[in-house]
């Protein structure tokens, strides 16, 4: 069962509705017992990094999310703010992230004021390395973004896709079973639906390649 983690900040129903359209079962929950039984986890998020960390810690699920992702190695997907929470820290606050993918989140900083912040609207992604998350993706794939901060990877090997907005920024990351996307697949129509379908077909063992889809 895919568990969509509810910590009070995210487009939970939109994600669940898209999964339902794909005939994929999911449950929205903040309950430790339910999250403990998850075979896959989606960590969505909209809003402040600091507030998100406060909510996760208040619910007492930080250690559980780390356990499921890093030790049980179940497929784990962070979306938008949820992707930023996978890192160690953010310029948006002082509290630590989950520390699942080495890196931090930084605010867009443009010398020219021609580029608006937040980055909002449809944009394309350039795939840097093969990954099942983007397997058999549509050739004209584009996704919907709304964000003022972007992820900065400590290790280049964790960069999955980049996107151009003023400068290139990291729009998706992957580290073993853990993945994150800066865009909103639940708002990205057929492209987001394909990505969530690929995620739903991932297996727990990261060394099992039976679901390795070719990247278009």
C-alpha cells in the first residue's frame, strides 16, 4: 500500500485521486502504525520548510520516515517541498531536514529581475541519468512547477533531472530507493500520471531490476 504522508502541508487528495485513476491503492495518514506498514511512501509538501519540519517532529514521525526510507529501503518519493525535506537543511529555516539525500535547499537568486520568483508554470526537464521514475516517458514531457527554493546536491550522482529557469537547477533527484521531484506530478496531467505509475511499479529491493524501464 502506498501511504501519502499527511503532516498538514500538501496536495494530498490530488495525489490520491491520480493514483485512484491508475487503479493504485493508497491511503493518506499521519498515524505511525499505518505509515509503519507502508510498502511505498509519498511525502508531498507545499509551503515553508521550517513549518514542515516542525509538523513532522510534532507528529513524531521523523525517525519512522528515515527508518522506512534508509533502512527498510522501500520506494520513497518526495514531491516539491517533500523533495526539499529529503536534504540536510534549507536556507528557508534553521531546522534540519530528514538527511536522506546529501544536499540543501537554496532560494533562487537572479541578478536580473526579469525572472520572477516563485518559478511558476509548465517547464521541461532534462534527464541526466537513467531511472525507472522517468521510464518510457512521453518525448515532450513537461511538468508543473510552483517553488521559490531549489535543491542543491552534494553529490552529482544524485542528480536525476535538471530544468532551466534563468539558470539550470535540479528538478529531480535519486539516491538508491529514494527519489524527489521539485514539480507537482499531480498537476502535470498525463506526464505526472506516467511518473506516478512508474513509481507505483517500483519494488522494494533496489537491486531488483525487474521493473527497470528504458528511459525515452
